[in-house]
C-alpha cells in the first residue's frame, strides 16, 4: 500500500505475533486469519495476491470463489 509507514508494518506484525503467542488449544486458524490478512494488506504481499489471482476462475460469473480483494 502506498501510504503505509514502517510503523504500520511493525504494528501489524506485532498484532499477528501476539495473536499467535496468546493462542491456546481452543484457538482456530480462523481466529488468527484476520491478523494474517491485515499483515498481508499492510505489506502488500505480492506472492499471496498472485496466488489468489492464479487460482481465480475469471470465466465463472459468481464472485464467491474466496478471493479477498481487500489484500
């Protein structure tokens, strides 16, 4: 993202690491997924975005293929 500062990247990284460290036996991947998505948005994870686009079927008219355009 163009307006992201080093502070924003550091804050997203710390939030993700805290979520992982504070997890217990009842924590699911879905609980941590929002922190991963935020980290990917802030760092503009090109690899992750390219994987999502590679797996996306552009010929299917429905938009429920799991592609998160907020990355």
